[in-house]
C-alpha cells in the first residue's frame, strides 16, 4: 500500500514531491521525454524544488529540452541540470545517448521512462518496427539496459527498493496483449492467435477496416502492455539487487502526445476520459511510484491515481514478460544478463 491512501486523481506532483522531499534530496534522476507543456516538464519542476543532486533530461529535440531548462533554472538557479538528445525510435541514437548519459553520471537513483508517441498511420522506426511499439517499448528497453550499471551502482549504496525504474504506461494497455506473432501489424486480426487479439465487447471493435491490417489504438495498447511487462520482468530479476520497477497510468491528460491524431481519433480519445487532469495532477502518480518508500515491494508493478492498482491479466503474466524480454533482445540484437549486471 502507498504511504498516502488519501492521494487520488486530484493529487498533484507538487504535493507528492513535497511529501517525499527527503527522498528527492541528493538523488540523481534521469527523465526521458521532456518538452514544454509535457509530463516530463511537470515532473522536473516538481522535483527541482527539493534539492536533487542532478536531474538529467533526455529527449529527441535539444531545443525543446533547453526551453524547459531555462524555465526551471529561473526558479532554481543552482540546480544541476544536464540535457542529452535521445531519439527512442533509433537504436543508433539510443546507443550514442546512453554513452553520453553514462559519462555524465556516476549513478542513477531514479530513471523515468516517460517518452511515447501515438500514431494513426502505419509508420515505422528506422529499424523497421511499428513506430509505437518501437518507440514506446523497444526504445526504453534498450536505453534502460544500457544504463543498468549506473542503476546497480545506486542500488548498492541505497535502501532496498529505493532505486527505481518507472515506466509510464496507460490504461490503454487494456486494449491489447502483445502480438508476438505480428508485433508490427502486417496481418489481419483473424490471422493471429486468439490470445493475441485485442479486447472485444458489444458495440466496440478495435479491428482495422476490411482490407487493412493496422489498428492504431491496438498498436498503442500493445506498446503500453509492454511497459508493464517490462516492469514485471525487472522486478522478477532485480528485486534481489535492490532495484524496483513500477509502471504508472498518469490518467487522462491533454499533452503534446496527441499531436499526431486526426479529428476522428481525437474524438475517440475525448470520449474515454472521465476526469481530465492538468499536467501537475498527471505527473503525480509517476512521482509516487518513483519516491514512496512503502512501494519497495516487487509485487507492486502498476499504479493508477497514486495508488497500487491491478493491470489487465495479460500485463501481469510472468510468462509473457519472459517472452517479451527475449523478443526485445532479439530485436535490438543484444542480450542483457541482469544477474551478471548486478554482480558488477
């Protein structure tokens, strides 16, 4: 159970950072996915007020990160901020960016994988992956593993479970499991195994139109399921080393994430949200996951509205987590031995 059972959808990141101020002080935090008017900016602003040792901001566009830095520095001129360009849709960019990050920090206490895309067209990464799966899961998977030695170093001198990897997911994970047989959407739904098909309910269909194979929200849902399964796998293999991973659903928030949606898909999104959060409220759950010492439990893998929640069954399946990890290693062409990493 979280330390503050009274926290809910209205709680703000500002409140959370204040409540856990001592858990922020002196920490090295890496936030991936930072631009003006984003959750990444909101998290940075909330943390900056409580004396972290270093906040490193990584994102695809340097100019946008610099705008956030200028704004934060105006209120916290002595805070150490570093910026690194990382495009999560490019393995080359991730490998270069991770090297720069590793050179800048001696440890990473908190890694927040916040970057994501939402697409309506069947687009692909430079390596030929469906863009949402490639950017929202494979990119953070590779980056996290390349930064693992610095996470392990932090864990070796910290309280068990206080070193955290936070994967920002979405309630949209309930739309779809992982399509292991067709993760880049080249097949029709009826051509894949029944257990890999999206959710269905009366009056709601997530199938693509006749003759097409791409279903944008199913692809998004798959990538968000992957975020939770990654946290599940990390907890299974790293909890003994003192590292905790939690996936968080931030809630319904209008951010720049919706920039690629057309009117049809925007109208669908509008109907899914009950309470629409502002950015400060939308960042709160992720900071609870990153900071609350009561959550140092490998069984905790998913938070919503600042409290422990239960994800869809397909997102809490240990076998699926193992299968996804192996698939991800095959895709990036590199194996990651977490047990060996913890012995470094």
